C-alpha cells in the first residue's frame, strides 16, 4: 500500500469517517478491519516503508499462519479434502492416495502453499494410471519432491538468503519444465500470474527477459 494511501486509511481508522469521491460531506462508518499480508510489517515500519502510526493502529491481535512447509503434518488431511472436492466437482470416482504418495507430498517444499497443493492434487488425479495415486505419480508430477526438501543446496548464509535462493531455484526449474511459458509456470506453482512476476522480481529473475528470449507470447 503506497504511503499516501496509508495516511488516508489511518485517518479513516482514527476518525471513523470516509468521504466519497466527489462527495462534499463525511460519512460515519463503524467497521472492523482485518489486515492480511505476507510481508513483515514490523520490519517495514522500522525501515520507513510502512507508517509506524498505522502499524501500531492495526497491529492489535496478530495471527501468524505458517507456510505449508512448516506444518507438513496437515498435508494428509488436506490431500483427502482436496481429492474429495475434485472428485465431487468433476463427477469422478473417489481416488485414494497411497501412504507412499502422501509421504512424497510431505517432502515437497510447497512454495505456493495451500493453493499449490490443491492444484497438485487435481493434477495427480489426472495423471494417475490406476485407481489410486501412488509415489510414482507424485514423482512424475513433482520431480523435485522425490529428492526431499534438503536436496537443493542453497549454500551458507542467513536464513532469508537461503530461502530466497531456494525460491529462485524452484521458479527457474519450473520455468524450464514449462518451456518458459509464464502462465503454465504460475499454474504449476499454484500462483496467480501477477504474483509470480512479483515473486520472481523479489528473487532476481526477470520474467519479461525470459519470455522474450524464448520467443513466447505467453
């Protein structure tokens, strides 16, 4: 959120009033505001990139939702839920996931979190050659998962740098697998196209250059 907009939001929260565009009077509002972000607002406030007064105004009762890679024990239940959801939506017969398949899924890093897992479950069900999804199917759809989360070396350094290196390597690998097709890569990672561009920029990948070099119109 740009700093000028932050100032306007702070005013709304402090005064409980808004003004319509083109309006000539303030309108009282009584609302509860829920703020969601994947950024470290406290750090941004210290850096002057987020207003400290707004930070203290909205930072009342924080709830942190850990990424999927930090709660792998949830994956079996989520897979069961998504498999049932996909079957019901498409009119398919229920398709179980073997214990080996679940174990392989638990080894994946899931940079796209829940959305990536949901898309992966549907892809696995489409790729399954039998009446169940096994570890071989997982290895076909998610080759990186077979080697486990520690297979890719990101080198020494602070945790943030290692995570950034891992995310960069994951995006580059998926781009290669999808022949530099941006939309397909975003879909495979469980991300919106715009989010993939933003994430790629954060880790030092110029997707526009990648697209141009490949001659793709995607």
